[in-house]
């Protein structure tokens, strides 16, 4: 008798179970606390099943926090310079790798064409719980310590499957991470349970980008004007991932001469959404968020001006990590293609021009990966990472698009058609070095 093939959601749940099995041999799993956390998060879908997502516009009931805001603990120092992932980070990386291979990559072309992540793939990703990588364990997440390194490792693997799908899922994670890093006790109590509970928000978005040439995230046209205990916001945010589905936004705006972050619920009067299709990351279905006399309480300010600067840097690092993942997918494909494709009786990889071009991709990719990990480690150490993040941003803008272009060139006509993934990867890589916000590690 014929059997029904498993859905992507079923596969996502089994990925979590398989990872637990694989991780069981690691020494860290002898710790009951660690093992319980892994089982709770990665097997969340198997226990609770899928809950229908509510429509955009849920009511966020104000809650009062108890005591000071909870943050992920400081990263454990392991010497002056050690980029070796911890055992916890390896488990997260392995979970993301399997998710990319078995769930994300197969639906990448369809997600790009439809400008939407298939529902069963979205559910499988949600069941894995990776969007909680930046939320402290005591608030329902999986973070025991502040770890940008864990964030970039996860993003790299997800983007190796498909950058657009990774951005769609981890764009929501960015808001949860921002609330964990910058939110006060009341903001965390009000909003984070909607990310960690059995009925998580449909989507959320970190909206910094604006529709202006040479956009500067520290010179915004979106404004927030103080009126007593309220703020009135006006402006437009562009290329916002999941804009149509988002129930919660964190937007940047100029307040009294400083760029600040503000939490805005999607159902607030004056918030309207417009479609804003992009060349790349199309699965994230980018849109514009138009703010017209949007009035919120001053308590919706998130963090300080320094926190806004930190969010910009962490966002740029996150985009670079996504570029590394997609770049690795490019390298894997062109390497195999050069070995299998024959011309004049021999594999084209035997030709110097082809081999050297593939070597250039590998060199630039490894250099970018090292720079990303170094900057992430510097953030985790609590030291000044601004120069390194600036270096990473420049490398991404220069070499990510170049990696995609080289791959299209190597594949010739095959690189220009949708039968091969490279034309999509090229479009995605072009945006990684110029987009602001959306992602956060």
C-alpha cells in the first residue's frame, strides 16, 4: 500500500529529534540542564503541534516586569583569540545545517518565485526554535550567554540553504534579539512571551532602511517628536522583510537629534503597508512601512542612542554572515560543475582560467568568514568591534557580489537561467553589502 510522503513540517520535527540523538554523545549533553534545553527547543513542534497563526493586529497586553531587565550573560572568555565554536554552538550550527539541506534548499526556487516561504517550510523552521538563539533561557529562549558567534554560525548555515528564506525567518528573530539586548523589564514582559509561547507572532520586523539614495542609518528622515508622554512618528521604512505579515515592528527614527529605536505594534493607527519588491531576498516579501502621525507612548523607546548604533553594527555583521552562507553554496555548486562539465574532452576545471576563478571565490569567501567570526568574537568579548564591523561591511559590499558574478560567469548560459540556483544567489548577494537592519546577531 502506498504511503503518504512526509510533510516538511514532519521532517522539521524529525530533524530536531535526530539532532538530539547526534548531540547525545557530546560531553556537554551530560549536563541535565543543557540536555533539557536542547530537547525543549528542538522538539517543541513534536510536543505542541502546529498552532494556527493569528492575523496581523493581535493585542499586546501591557505587562509589568519583575526586577531589572534580563540579558544573556557575558560570553565566557577562552583566551585572547579563539574562534573554535563551543559545544552548544556546534549543536546550533548542526541544527541549522540539517534544516538548510533538508528543508530550505529544496523550496528555495519556489519561495523566490512566489515571494513567500511555503507554509510547511516555515512551520518546520519554527519548530526548530532557532529564532530564539538571542533570547535568554530564563525568558523562554535558548541563550545562556550573549553570543554573536552563535548567531552568525546559524545565519551562515540557513543562508547556505537560501538567503531569502533565512531573512524571512531570522528577521523575526532579530526583533526578539533586540528586545533581549535593549528592552527594559516591562518591554520584555509585554512582548517576548509572544515569541517564546506556543502561538508565536506570525512575523516581526526590524525596520531601519529608508527609500533614499546613499542611505545613512544615522541620518534618518523618519522622525519621532515628543509630545508630553507620547511620541509622534512620521516617515517611511523601505525593504522591510515580512512587512505584510508583521505584527510588531522596531523602527529607527530621529528623536531630538539622535537616532533611536522605537517599538510599534502593527495595529497602531497610522501604520500602513505598501508592497516593495526587491531584486533579491524575494522570499522575505519586502514591503514599505509608512508611518503617518503614529502616536505611541514614550515608554516604547527601545534602549539608548548607543543601542541603536550597536543594532546597526550587529545588523551589518548578520548580513555578512548570510553572504558567507550563500557564498559557500555558490562555491560548492561551481566546484562540482567544473569537475563534471566537459569541454574538448576534459573537465573545464582542468583549465587554468576556470580553476583560478574558483580559487578566487574560495579565497575571498574564507577571508570574509574569518573577518565575520573575528568581529562577532569581539562583540561577545564586550570590546570595541566598530573597526572590524566596518571592515566586514566593506568586504561584503566588494566581494559578495563579485562571488555571485564569478559563479554566473563560470556557468555560462546555465548561470543565467532559473534552472540553476546561481542567478538567484547572485541577486541575493548583491544586496548583502548595502541593506541595513532586518537581521541582528
